[in-house]
C-alpha cells in the first residue's frame, strides 16, 4: 500500500511549536507542514476529530501561523489619528477598509500583488484600548509568513515596525461548546462578538482572544506567551467537552465551511473576484481606484470573469482531490479541483474548484475525473455545512 | 498468511489468494471512507496497483502481492468502507486473485518476518 501520510521524519530544519511535546505525549501522528513538525491527527483519528468539533469543542495548535503587531514608531497618543496613520501604511496593500475598522474588531482581508492577485489572505485587527490605536494585530498564513512580513515591513518603512509574535502559541478552540468551555476559564469571553478580539487574563497569563476561526463553527483563537501555552492546552483538555484536533480535520472542517486555503484554492494568479471573495473587497476603495490591480479588479467586479471558485458535490464514486480536472457533461475540460475530499458531516465527497462563470450556477451538472474515470458532480453554493458564528444582535455588522 | 513490505496480506486456498491490507496499514490509514476494487476478470501483475483505499485526508494505492486474474472482490467493503478498519485481516479483505505464478508467493514474508519488519520501521 502506498504511504497514506507524508512521513518526513523530524529533520534538523523543522521548527516546532511550544506545544510540540504535548502533541507527541498525546500520541499524535506528526508531519511536516509549512516548515513545522505538526500534528496531523491524534489517536481519535481525523473522522472522529472532525465530527467532535462539529458537536462539541475541538482544540487546535495553530502556532505555526504568523501573528504579528504593526506598531507606529512615534504614535501621537491621539487615538483616531494614530489608527489612521497605521492603517494608511498597510491598507494600500490590502482589499479591505482598515481605516474604517472599529476598535476591537477583526477583519478578513487579502494581500494583493500589483496585478490584483492574492499574495495571501489574512486577519487584521484594531485593538480596543485607546492607548494602542497606533497598532494593528495581523495574522498571516504559516506557509507565507516570511514573505508577507517582508512585504508589510517594507511598506511600513521607518514609520512603523512589525513585531513578530510567532514565538508565542496560537491555540484555536472551535465548536458549539467552545464558548461555554472558555468562559469557564475567562468569564466574559462568551460576550465577544464574531470577529472581535480583546486582551483577556487566562490562567494568570495575558492572552489575546479573538472570536474567529477556520472551521465554520463558533469559537476562539488565543494568542498566548509560550511559557503559558502548555498549561492552557492541558487545562482545556481536562474538560470533557474538549478533544485535541489535528491539521487533517482542520482541513476537512474548513473545506466543509467553504473557506479557501491559500496556495491551493487561491494564489498569486487568483483575484478576489475569481476566488469568490468579493465580500473582502472594499467597494469604496475599489471605486476610488486605490487598490493594487484596480483596473483588473474593477473589470471583474463588473462581471467580466473567466473563472470563479465554486463548491462541488461529487454525486458518485471516489473523492475528487486537488488537481482533478472538471469537465462539462459532454466531456469538455473547463476547470480544475483545488481542494477536495470526503466530508465527514455529509458522508459524501465534496470539492472546491474553478469553472467559467456560465457553469457556476448551483445545480449545474459537471464531471470530475478521478483516476481516469468521469464522475458526475453538481455545483453547489458554499459553504457545504452552515456556518455557526456568534453574532450578538448588539454587535456592529461587518461587510 | 503471507505479507508484503507494502503491508498487503495474502492467504491461499487452492490456487486462489485472498488479499487485503494489514492491521498496521489500516491503523496508518485511519478511518477508511472509500474503497475502489478491480473488476472480476482483470489481470494483475505483482506490484501493480490493484485497489485504492481512501481516508478523509488521502488516497492510497493497494498493490497486488502476486500476479493473476481477479476472481472476486469484497462488495461488502465497497459499500461499508469502515468494515476495513474493523477487521482488516479478516472480513475486511479486498480481492481474490487466481494466482498465475505460485513461485511469487515464496518471495513474500511470513508472519514472524513481517512483524520483525514492522519493528524495523
């Protein structure tokens, strides 16, 4: 049998997270990912880890990702002016309205190249504290962090410095029971709205807690100093509602939630509109022409697209995985699968891929080629599994 | 029962070999969610792709341990892939092959040799 896991052993060059020892002690299967030795799954297994997260609360080590703080070198101390100044440094690289971000809020946005292609997708947050308005919280993808940080630092020049925080631990707690679990350690966190963040005392350590994630479930991402990480991790795992979840289930969860993975579903050739990420593009900034690649983006926003990201339900046969060709029912190749696998929640194969807009309407029948065999698939709206984010009615709505 | 280094097993009955993947392989795979088996009548060469077993995260090829003709496949496993995890070296068998060259079987490991091989991994 061919090897089901890419078992590159721990080489000298692989980095480890502050929780590495805890994963090994728990019997995790480890693999190299984005330069780190990371847990793919624990003894529970990918399928049950996935279903556990949908039903209870899953705990993920995502310390390989790239958290950082962009800080004005000389803040004035005047909150509105400082936020405007730090936003002005980074916003020209991004699709989102950063200047308009409310204090304490987090926004999903895209880092673009000069052609309007997606260098990375990331989170940007504006701290809630008045004295920290010259600062932005940034979280980029693990695989891109070195290049992203270089781009941001170059844009900041002398006006701001980018302080990397990827020596800390980043821990995600995701699932319908996540809020009740975390509130047991930090009463009040359950009141944070989706895409909000705040500094919270967790077991005696200062943590930055955001109501966000990559599973489609309610949940939190917690940035905490490395020395406090194992204590928090193990304490959370003593709760019977919590299981440790590896990167295998993280990938199947985000696929069901319709969330793209950079380097697979979107990359430097993909624009935000092709990637079905128009919601992350500030209409105001695009209209003003103040966005990288704005000529291309304005054309595409008007509906002129050659391809668009869609969801596919594979109606028969094997899962269609990354690289599988997509064809019309008549057999004409029209696109390619960029992520695919078996959906534990739906007990069926699902995929995401690119097709021409004329074939992107939900219900359109297509074919995917798996090991030379054409299998019927149907375009479906994303997400495959309903997102269950926490949106208190009092919280400001975000675009 | 005989074993390959790629973690297939084989058990002879007359000139027909029942073939599956070992308990070690099933453990490595995790929960199996899809199994693709060859059609009866297909001709297999030793070492060539015979079947595909898929977990949530990956597809793995299963190789034919011996050359021969497919004379049966386990439809029960195709319909209930989890059955492979439940009994990989029993009711979770995959394919029956009419062995073309019995000498190929001599080149496979017995249980003791396979277990020694697993310890070396």
